[in-house]
């Protein structure tokens, strides 16, 4: 009893840490995109300030011949440019600071997880058969519910850090446009073009978030077109050679089954991108027969699959998610198998029966 009391809280701590590390990695990926976008704006504003400095020197050299109104307008434009550059530099520094803090937090959690893992290995040498038993059905369902809620929280954070941050930049750009309308209509038009571009990019991000949350085409067209669309979008947004192969007859299944298949493929692709750093990613979806089969294979950094699926040696952030995925499929008569090594990448196979009485 004492051993069980010790093990359960420890396993719960491991789950919390691994899920937190996964959330941090997602946040780091989002921040990297924001930093790249903000850096482009900073570079553009630096060039603009440099050009204005040259123009001001010309004004100073010809101050006796230039109308006073034109001189004032040029200096006002320079002040606006300096204000914008200062603001965007502050935004960039803020994002970079947050990135550093998240990386430090990630490193700390990784060290803590390694320390706990060392304790688990030590305790495992005296483990009893009762401690080695599989977790209960209640624990499986509880883990699945927890994973769903944490996924919703992750999406909420992405919405806050992505579109919400972009809206803040919209307000800043709109204020700059407002100031420039009377002084420099041409520059105001240029700023409006930049604002339009930023709005289009943010709109696309919102559409991506909605698709991740619940792709409408999954209900309208089915799992095959949805997976095809997701793979195309994934390929466009990531520097990974991604290929999809569809086998068997393209048919509709029960909604719950189509959701489970799509989410399984989506989760495995994101795992590969975020944790394996692969160069190639291959997805195969077989809709033939009485069981739907899918394979997600990458050539990136692998892990000890046997240890992960047995609940031990969970140093990779994918561990808990992989266990949860297996439990979800097993609850509905499906299966998840993993073949992975640290040097040869990872192959995950998921299967789901086409018909049964579970749903």
C-alpha cells in the first residue's frame, strides 16, 4: 500500500511535467513566428529611419530655401518613425525575453523529469507485480479527459498569443496612419497597405485555429478530404518534406470514428514536428477492409518506444500523449503500435474497426 501511495503521486507529477513541457514547446513555436514577423517590421523601420535621417540632412543643408511647413512635416514624420521603431523594438525585446524564460523553464522541467526518472528506475528494481499492473479503466478515462482539457487550454493560449497580439499591433498601425493622413498621405497609404497585409495574415491564422479546433469539412466531406487538406496545409507551413498516400475506397464512417482517426493523425504529425525535428514525414491512410489503418513515419529523433508505452523512462515529452492516444483507441476496440529508435526515426501505426457496438 505504501508503495502504491508513493507511485501514484509520482506518476501524476510526471504527467503534469510532460504536458507542461509540450505546452511550452507549442508556445515556443508560436513565439518564434512572432519574433520573425516582428524582426521584419523592425528591419523595415530601421531602414525607414535611415532614409529619413538622410532626408533631414538634406533639409538642414537647404533650410533657407525649403518652406517652413515642409520642414515641420518632415520632422514630424521623423518623430513618428522613431516612435514606431522604438515601439516595435520594445515588442521584439518583450518576445525575446519571453522566449528566453520559456526555454529556461523548459530546461528546468527537463532536469526535474530526469531526476524523477532516476528515482523511478531505482524504485523499479524492487517493484511488485501489483505495481507493474496496468492502470485502471477509470485512470485511463481520467487521463483522456485531462488531455482534452489541456488541449483546449493550449488552443486558448495560442489564440491569446497569436491573433490577440496581432490586434494590438493593428491598433498601433492604425494610430500611425491617423497621424500621417494630414501630414503625408502617401506614407499613410503605405501604412494602410502594411495594415492590410497584417490583417490578412492574422485572418489566415484564425482560420487555421478554427480548423485545428474543429474542421467543418470533417462533417461535410469526411476524414479522407480533411486529412488531405491538413497535410497540404502542414506542408506549406513547415519546412518538412511531407507526403500522403491514400489506399482503399474513400468512404464515410461514423462521425466519432472519423474524428478519432483525424485527431490521431494530426497529433502524431505535430509530435513529429515539435519533438523529432524530421526532414521527411510520410502519412499513409488505408480505408479498405473492416479496419481503418494509418501510419505516420518520420526520420527524426526517436525514443525508447517500449519504455514509453510501458509507462517508464518517460524523458521524451511525447510519452504521455502517446500513452493517452493508445488508451483512446483501445477503449473503442482499436490499437496503437510504435516502432522507434533514437537513430532511425519513428513509425506509429493506428488501427480502428469500421463497425462495432461501442459508439
